C-alpha cells in the first residue's frame, strides 16, 4: 500500500533540493561575468590554442584577478618573452571602492577571453573598470584607438550655455587629472549651466606622463563637435573612451566624492531634493546587496532543513503505520 509512496516523496525531495541549489547559486553565476558595455577585438593577429602566448595570457589574467596588493585601481603587468610576451593594463574608475574595483577587474579577466577568443590584442570596458592586453608595448604609450562612445538620447536645454560650462569644467579637470601621480590620474567636478548642472570625470592611465595625459584628454574633448555623426553634441550624458584616457559627463551626479561649491540658483528655481546623492545611493545599494547576500542563503538553508525534517518525520510515520497494519 505504501510501496509507491516513498519513492514518489524521494523524487519530490530531489526536485526541492535542486530548486534550492539553483536559488542559492544562480546569483553568483550570473554576476560572475556580466557583459561589457563595449569591447574591441583588434585584428592584429590570432594566437593558437595551447600556444605559449595563450599560456602567458592566461597566467597574466589570473595574476590580475588574484592581486590583493594593489589598492589604487591601476594594474599593469607583463608575462613572457618576445615574441610571446603579453602586456596588460586594468584600470578602475578613480572613485570606486577597492573591493568593487577588484571584483570588476576579476570579471573583466574572464569576460575578455569569452568575447575575444584567440585574439592577440583586446580592449573591454565596464561601467567601473576597463581591461586591455596586447603583444605590443603599451606602457607609457598614448593609444587613442579604438575610441568608444556612448550617448544619452536626450538633449540639454541650452546647448550654447551647456557647452560653455562644459569647456570651463573640462579645462579645470584636465589640468587636475594630468598632474596626478603614478598611481592615479583622475578628476571629478561640476559646473553650473543655467538651470542645469554638468557633472564630469576625466581619467588617464597613470603610466602616462603629465603632458601625455593632458594631450590625450584634449584630443578626446576635441572629438565632441564632430564625433559619431554628431550624436554627442548637446546631449545630457556622454562617455568618450580610449585605451589611454576617457571623459564622461552627465546632468546628474554619478560619481562619489565631494562636490565643488556652485552659485546658488534663484529662489524660484530652488526645489526640494527628490533623490539621494550618488555616494549615498552607492552606500544604500551596497548595504542592500550585503543584506540580500547574507539573508537569502540563510533563509534558503533554513527552509531546506525544515523540508528535510518534515520528510523524515512523514516517512517515519508511514513506516510506523505500515508496521501496525500487519497486526
């Protein structure tokens, strides 16, 4: 009478265990290798599978991913000898936390091999970091290709006023970033543009000299009027990215750090804040993430234990009833 019932319950338990396994492990699997915002696989050449170049590249990327000594967001490393020498640079945005930077670099070392298989040179860009490797010398060398752009479709209210504010802000940030040290060349700031405010960051790879960084940023800024079929002119948000330097602006704060003091708007234009600053949002987001990572597995394990206990109790009860039915 009960012979077919126990196996059926066992199969249900297996399905239940499988469900909780997926629940607990799926977030980490999907978060391990997010898609690049942009990437470029240079056609300078291909390496063959199991070649010395591939072994050097794998060793280099593994070293980048596991490096816990660097806490300033700039990684530069070489492995091997000519002609199989591999050079790599990984750079995090200058305002991100160390753990976030390391996680981003780790993701990039895996994803770059997936999107550019067997390529001897590649460039991948995330929101908070970028990675680049090549068989050519790349340290201390300005490389403005490939150039990548991303632009918001919305236009600013007053293009002329906004461009003037952007020019003023860029000149200030360009000088500040270029004068940075060998660990970080990064600057953030904001500038009033009438009823709007422009927020911007500029950054160079720290292996560049001051003049190289300044020149690279200026070349990128000069792309604005004619770049990308005019798709960045007068837009409320734009990113212009090259392997050696990058520029980004928005009409809302998107970076962490202390803002500069801006002229107060007229009383009629003052409104109550409707959202948290980017830094506060980042802290709130990180707190929520920690809670989810901590609570979800704990709840899942607790439910799993309860289900197992109920299964064992039910099985014992049925065994007892089967034994008693014989008498």
